[in-house]
């Protein structure tokens, strides 16, 4: 396997990087282990936070060139690319700002005399396996909390992201981090498995497909390593009532087309109560149809190409299979290379393949629900459980339905509201563990009890 940048908008091959040799893998492992002996044990929280602030600053200083890299690597529209760089910087600053609070001792109330505290400390080198859809954001939310804790990071990026991967590693070097604290590794799947199994590595975090997550978890389990997995999602967008249908429809379009529809936690299934369904379906279909896929460098581009022609072909096959099984296309369905039209499907039944699949691209499924109970049943009717979106004017209903939704995250009356302080993760086939917020800093850490008489 090689790491190759192929611009999905033009199919032009720009950069090819060979996999590491085994000697390079060993050097990276040794460097990460050596660095942890001093970084995790002798550096102060304030020192680690200060260097992280410099990493955030360098993201902002280099935002234009960083954005250009991922526009070419995976076709992200340029405004989205700039926004992603900014968000990554905000995440890094968040963990630097809150480092002392994250690492402070937790006093326990105990029976009897004396004291007891939970003291957090690092575990050692960690492997991060990152996806192509958010090349900077995904890395930031894994690396920043773990580095501020005192862990060291080996980072295997997606095969189509070698230039952004190298740029991130350069930022950590330029910020003044000791060698081995953050190391990019261009490794194959087999080499990644060997890294996970290596006794020097203490855990692995993966964001990616179910298949990749299962493979990583299997290797980690055999070697008794902690894992965090952020996998797929088929997030429901539930509309039960509204005083402003136009605003809800725009939120729905925005939630489906964010990152050209390539977000794990993007709304994908739109579940609308019967009395609003026809009006919502008409307006939503029109809103989707009004957005045309364009080159990601076009001014005000909203929808660019998918990450590759192969990804677009996969989505096309899912839509065609849904139609063969009885679904109806309200708009879209067409493909031109890696560009895919915004697509809306309806009349989907539980026995169809698409009912249990993740549509990773600008395609949505519309469901009609008779009432709240049926809406919740449809929402929970997949193996996924990442995010969810609920729109209602009834606060009591909002609380009730949010409790009933089987997901790691519920957003009520808003979309696109991710923030550094909010934990991110799912249940069921959507993964294990959390990232972001304080919970994201509590995954790869030794929570050591110290009991004193």
C-alpha cells in the first residue's frame, strides 16, 4: 500500500509516499517510548499546555496552506477546510487551557480516617488511526488531550492524506515538542497491527469504518490494549413539531450536506410526523435539489466532490439498490466522476438494504411517522447509535424523547453544534469510548488511587 494524493475533483495524482520500512517503524516506536520516559514523568502540565498553545497558534498561522492541502487530498470545499483548521486549533487550545483542571487530583470521601485521591497520569505511547474526512479535526481531538496528559502519540493517517499528515507532524516539531512526542507513521494495515501488538504501545484510538474498528479491536483485545472506536452513524433527524418550518428545513439541508455529506454524525434519516411530512418533504427536496456539486475551490461552494470516485460509485450502488428494492427517488441520484447530486429517497422499508446502511455522501432518506412513538421506533431501528437531532416545540417532549433515543449524542432544536467541550461518541455499532470534552481526556489515563492513613 502507498499513501497517494489523488485530487477527487480532477482525478489528478499529486503525491505518492511509500510505506515505512520495518526499521522505520521500530525507530518510531523506540522514539515514542523513549520520549514518554521524560515527557510523561518529568514535564509539567504547564509546560505541556504551553507547547500545545503554540501548536494551536501554528494551525492558525498556516491555515491557508493547511486548508489547500485537504482541498486537494479529499475534495473538501475550501471554506469548510479553513473552518476545520480553525476548529482543530480551538480544540487544541481547549485542552491547553483546561490542562490543570484535567490533571488535578480528585479527592474522595472515604469511610474512616485518612485521605484518598485519584491521581491521573499517562500510560505511554498510543497509536491513533485517523480517517480522511476531517484530516485536522480528527487528529486534534485525539492528540491534544493525550499529549497534555503526558502520553506520546504515533499517528497513522488515512492513505489519501500524506501531505496533511506530514504538515501536522511539522507543526508539532516547530512548536518545540521533544522528538518522539508526536510521530507520524506511514504504515500498512499489517504494520499498524504489529504496532498495536507491541508491548510499548498502551492503547489505540481509531476513527473509521465498522470493519476497520472490528479489526483493530480484535488485535487490541488479543494484546490487552485499551481502545477507543468512533465508527459509522446513520443519525436520525426527528421533526415532531415546529413554529418555523423553513428554518427546520434549512437546518436539515445543512445537516445532510455538511462536509459534502461525509460526516459520521451527519443527519441521514429524516423522520417527520404525519401532519408535517408532506410540507417538509416538498421543501427539503427542493432545498437539496437547489445545491449543485461544484469544484471545491469555487466561491461559496457548499457541495464538492466525494473523497474519491470509488466513494461516489459506492454511494451510487447503494441508491440504485434501494430503487431496485422499491424505494423512490424524489431528487438526484446522478453521478459524474466523484461528484454526486444531492439525493432524497423515500418509501424505504425495514427490509431494504439501505434501511440499515450508512449513506456517506449527499443522500438522505425520508420517513413518515404517525406519532412520537413511531418516530422513536424508526430512529432506534438501526444498529447505529452515534448522534441524533430532535426538533420539537414541546420542552417536555424534548426531554422525554431525548431519553428514549439510543445514541451517544442528542441535539435538540439545533444542528452543527459540535464544540471542544462537548463529548463526542456513540453506542451500539457506532463505537466505544468518547472524544472531546473532559471525557475525551479520561480514556487513556491511569486513574491511580492513593490512600493515606
